[in-house]
């Protein structure tokens, strides 16, 4: 049985949010990771971010 994620967050919105942070030259988060470091594995990082947000973790 496949269950849906508790939160319906379109992947496109995660991508658009990243673009806004990048355009504003956003600062590193609590983990200290810079935009450049995040972009080094962008597809994987955005997927992980979307997955965690969608599952509520």
C-alpha cells in the first residue's frame, strides 16, 4: 500500500524558493553550508529538502 506524504508541497515550489535565496545571496544555514556547497549536489539536496518537508520531518 502506498501512502501519500502528509504535506503536499510541489517540487517546483522548493526549486523557486532556492532560486529566491540564491538571488538574495542568502547566508549559510545552521549547518554552515554555503549556496555554492549546496549547489555542488543541487538535485540531490533539493530532493532531500522536498522529501523532508513533505513528510513533516
